[in-house]
C-alpha cells in the first residue's frame, strides 16, 4: 500500500463495519479520552495544531474553521457531516460509510463536544442505499451503547444525531445548498457573508465538514497532532483517500500518504493502464479540477503543494485516469452536459454560461463547429469565474479551459475536419 494507513488500516470483513469490531480496534477510546481528560478548547487546539486540511475539495484548514465558532455565545450550535458525495469520479466517502461508519460517528461526537453542539446531522446522498443502511445501523448501535443521547459515557455531555437523506442534486453538496435542503427548502446555495459558522442551519452557527475530514479526528485525538503531522508532508499532513477510476487495471479506493510519488501509485499500486497504453491525462480530484497530462504528473507527488504548483488541485480525491486514444472533445462534451444539467439556475452567469458551453460543444460534435468557437469557450469559462454564488459555474469553466489548454489541437481538428482526430466522424459522440 502507498504509505501509512489511518482510516483504512484494518481488513474489511462481513462485520468490520459493526460496533463490536470497531471497539476491538480501539474504537471510541478517543471519545473516552476527550470526555475524561480534555476541555473543548483543548480539542480545537489539537485539531488546529495537526494541520488537518478539508478533504472535500477546498482543503481549508479544519481547525481554523472550528476556531470561528464562539463556544459560549448563548446560541445553539450545529455540526453537519457532508456525505452528499456528488462530484463525478468520487466515491471514497461512500467507502467510509459502508466499511467504517463508527469512525465518522466517534469523530462527530468529539467535534460536537469541542464546538458545543448538542444536535448534529449527517446529510447523505439519497442514492446511497448500502452506505445509508450501514450508517443507520451504526447510529442505532451507538445509541444502544450509550454513545449518543444523554450523559455520554457518564459525562455531562449530551448529543443527538439525525441522518438526513437528500434528493441527489449536485449543488446540495455545496455547504450552504446542503443547509437549505436540510431545512426543507430548495437546495440553493446562499450568498456569503455571513459565513455558515456565524449563521448557518436555522440561522445559527454551523460547521459543515466532509466525511473524510471528520473521520480523521478520532485518530488525531488518540495519537496527537504531532503524530498526524509526522505522516505526509509539512504542507500536506496526513493521508488522503483517492477514488481511482477510468483506464486503470485496479480501480477502487486507496488511502495514500500525502507526498507519495504519483506515477508509482498508478503503476504499482493501481496496476497501470490496460493493454500497456500510455497515460494521456489524469483528472486529479474530481472533474472540477483541471486535468494534467501524463508528462505533467511524471515527477509529481500526491500533495497539495505539488498539485497547486502544477496548476490543479487534489480536490475531492476523485482521480480519473484517461489513456491515449481518448477523444477529449467527446469527454468535454460529457462534462459540460453534466454541469448544464446540474446548474440550479439561480445565477445568470452559471445558468446561461453552462448552457452555452454545452451547446457549443454539441455544435462542434455535430460537425457544425465554427472557427471562433474555441475562443468563445474560453470567454464563457472566464466569465463564469467568480461571478456566481457557489462554485459550480467556476468548476465548469475550470474543466473547460483546463482541457482546452492541454488539448486545443483536438478541438481545432474537429472543427476543421468535422470528425474526431482519432478516426471516423463525430456521429458516435452526439449527446442525443
């Protein structure tokens, strides 16, 4: 395996998701330590000192987000685990929910204690059947064992949890859109400020963290911030879960110590590309992150700093491998169709911009591309950047401009010759 394992460090069996197995691995010892030996501010300090970065996309420091919440402000506080894993190519949070749900619950209890939360929530994608059932069973086990409810482990701390199933909109994965959905409204993202840590769920201070982000908390409390920082790199401490798919021999979820060589990971741990084909490009962190070519990643390590230097991000950890011979025009058409479909329509630049990106790509694929279409795609992508409430419009623009930057020649060929550079006409690529 690629480096040290923190979340996936146990063999998956038919019962490894259940409470007895989790406790046999030391589960809920971190909670006992927290309630018996630590003050809430001690927990926040430890998480901050660990350097844990969010594992959902933006890589914002978890401890810094927690520090904004004023513990004794006289208001109810809320914690939400974002399990609405809708970024294409990403399925690592689903692995946690299916195979290690108690690590999330224990970590949420620790976080709730630190943030003065008495009611926490898991917002889970409605299409997740097995993950939901595993999580619901884990919640029932935890309540039966006195790990949720009143006076947990004989302490003065009480906390309840609600598991809420969303309806599957992509924008509901954005924190404020998620909160709107949780409140029973349309899952529309909200303008900020105020920040959610000031005015979130029910207009009260709310912390929203990704499932993987939260799942690291129990390990950090058990082993200490210094032990966590000893894993990974100074700027990217810890591990990351990557969902690997596409043209790869061994797709799946892998826990990778940050700083691990990228090509070693793909070639040795993931088995390389089928039929020995070369890597054309890789989507590193979900389709919202900019693609990098095989040459780009040849000497890169899997760390935030390496990806930032290369002009992309680790994002959500959804790593899609694309082999030579793949038509990037067809790929971009599929991506723009997705973003157009998932736009909530609230913001004019996103509503119209994603539509135009999709329609222009459809036109190119139909053999009716125009000489100025490429520059028009660039213009719309740039216009979407920073002009919308949430990041969907930005993400569509990044995906589009990122592919154009690397593979402009394929689009020029399609427009000029009215067929794919990889043979045949474009009829097979039509979105209809």
